[in-house]
C-alpha cells in the first residue's frame, strides 16, 4: 500500500520480509516492535517533510494495508496489557467499521523523540483507515520511552488478535462493516 502526498511518500507492505526505514529512528524502533508482536513481517519505506505528517501517514497507510488483508471473517476484537519496566499500558482494538481513538498516555520523564502527540497522530490515522476503535491507556509509567514502546507492543498483540480468522461473523447484527 502506498500513500503519496505533497508532504510524504509512504509504502507499507505486510507479509514481506524487509526493512523498516522511515527516516525516523524512533518510529522505526516502534514499528519493529509492533510488527514483531503482531506476528507479521513488514517492509516500510517513507520520506517526509515533518515528523507529524510522517507518523500520521504511516498510520493511515498501515491501516489501509491491514484492511486490504483482512480475512472474510475475522476476530474483530483484540486487547493486551503490556508491562515494560516502569510502564504498564492497556491497548484494546475493535475493527468495527467505526473510527475512533482514545489515547490516554502519561509519564513523568520525557525522552527525546518519544512524543505523545506523534503517537496520537499515528493511532488516529490507523483508526481512520482501518476503520477501527482503538483505546490506549497508561496504567502506570515514568519513562516516555517505556510507556510508548509498551503501547506499540500492546498494539501489535491486540491487532494480531483482532485481524485473526474467525469461524463466524463477530457481530450480533450479523455484519461487520468493512
């Protein structure tokens, strides 16, 4: 899946061996964790003008790629609670056809490159294009790196569950909007 705008040029390919090279070392590190815990190989390439645009457009492109690879019947829901040193983060996903992101990340100590605003842009971009509800909540945490990395690990685990095959349509309505 490719997204090219006047601000970014982003390509995300799932189930393909390759490198993650966005030009942002922090985002590369977090995407590596996300795909590992999702249980999927991925190749990501990007060029960009501003980090804000990069993070948002990588989220949008990843959501489109995930949506294109959903099985006809998928689990729909996924969640994880992930500890990482001082951090404990809850992530829940519902691929329901409705886009929403609740991002409640907090920590006491910042770290260069690890910014809540960028994570929020990534998650909202992902939620919009995957058409999913995503909730992220810090249960505890001091260090920004640990809280945000636990978020991406949890997102990988939750997405891995949500996109998995199911024997039935996971909706009391009998239809999941795709």
